[in-house]
C-alpha cells in the first residue's frame, strides 16, 4: 500500500511516516518508480510506534522496544526495565509540573490584577522574592 493508505490506517501523518523511514524505524519496499510500498507488517510496526510515542517513549526507546518486539528471544524483564525507567521519568515530570502549578497559583493569587503597574508575577520572573 502507498503512504497515503498507511497514513489512513495508522492515523500517523505521512510526514511522520517519512521521518520514521528516514531514521530506519520502518523500511518499506520501493517500487521501480520509487514509490513506497508498505506491507501489513510495516503498518503493524507503525501502529506500534504510534502507540509507543503516544505513551511518551523517546525515539531511542521506540527503536529498542521495536527491536525487542521483533526478537523472539527477548525477555519481558528487558521490556519492563525500559517501561519502568520511562515511568520514573513521567513521575519526575509530574512532580515538576505540580511544583510549577503551586508556584504560578501563588503568584496569580498575589497579583491584584488592577490598573497599577506593580505586578508580583513580573517581579518574581525578574528574580525578586515574593512572599
């Protein structure tokens, strides 16, 4: 199937599919005229990549997960290790976002939002301490 059909079947933009091909995550056959010919297996790998990326895995992790997916001799421990590391990274990002939320909520609460030029939000961004 051509890239348009692969895009429709996977929900991935053609540009993303081309990128995955450029970095050798998926390697479709080529017709003599140069057009890509995606197999059912290629589409399956694209689905796998889409789902992995939707879960926030990096391209490098996707490459490793894809290689494990196609390796009949893999161990689930290898896969779990990658997923657990990613989960730790997500937890750290959540903690960082919660901290940002608390700080920004405090700054918004401290700002009167009136017609005066003084603004604790700008003061804080400039490095001044806000109580």
